[in-house]
């Protein structure tokens, strides 16, 4: 008998436990979904880990298998959100052939995303103290950096004048988040209208914005009363 035949057969490499991985992913998503709802309802500052656990069917010990704190949960929510929208924003900006297309595409994609995922955005912006956490998440910061890099590329191509890309990035981000929050307070959020307003503001300044019909009396009427 050949010596090699006496050797035990080599075992095939172990396959990952599909069911276990599926359960882990489901548990993680269950926690994140519960946290979104609790953050949106109570605000980040008032929310406790116990509040999040109570909103799930999971045991308290299960939570700590995935996250160490509510801060980690919050950051995971923001990172997931950023990872979903960043490729769409970059693609839209890359194909822009003018300043207006760059600006309008950025706002339109962002506002459409927010309108379609309102619970997640409310979880982000429910409390002012969440802003500090939001800007420190790796994927969100990477998204801001991508916008700055896209602006620098557009400037290098001559699409934009040689302006300060950092300031312009900060201005776009600030307007986008604040306007999105105001948009969601409306009974009928209108991403297209919000994008037009923001784009017009950036392109032409306040004087170029469309006028609205005053719902209350004018200043002159009040003064004459």
C-alpha cells in the first residue's frame, strides 16, 4: 500500500456558520432599528441603553455583544446612513457640467434621501447634543471630505472659481442639514422645492430667492394699526 494512502484525508476549510452570521446580523439590525425610534422619540441625551433594550425583543446581555454604549449605537446609525448616500452624492457631482448642476445635484440627492428616510434623519437631529456625536463619526467625516475633494476637483477643472473649498463645503453641509430639518417639519415635505431654494441661494444670493406671500400682516400694516 502506498504510504500516502495511509495519511488521513485533509479536512476541507471550515465554512462560516451561515445561520449564526444571519442571526448576528438580524440582532444588530434589530438594535439599530429600535435605537432609531427611541432616539427620534426621546432625543439622544435623554435616551439610555435600557430604553433601547426595552424597545427590542432581545435580552439585555445581547445588546452588549454588539455595542458598548448608546454612543456606539448612534455612531453606527450615522455611519450606515452615510455609506448609503455617499456613492450617490459623489456620482451626481462627478457628472456635473456646471456649478449649478454640482450644487443642485448635491442638494437634490440629499433632500430626496432625507425625505425617504425620515425616521433616521429625525434620530440624527432630534437633539442639539447629537450634533457633536454626528460630526465625529468616521463615515460622516469621510462624506464631508469627499465633498471637499469633489469641490477641489471641480475648481481644478475650472467648473468653480478658485474659492475656499473648506468654507464652501461647510456652507453646503450646514445649509443641507438645517434645511432638511425644516423640510421635515412640513406636512408635505418637498425635496425638489428645498433643492431649488438652496441652489438659488448659493447661485444668486438672497436677492435671487423667490418671494413668498406673507401669511400675516406686513410690517407697514402693523405700524399703521
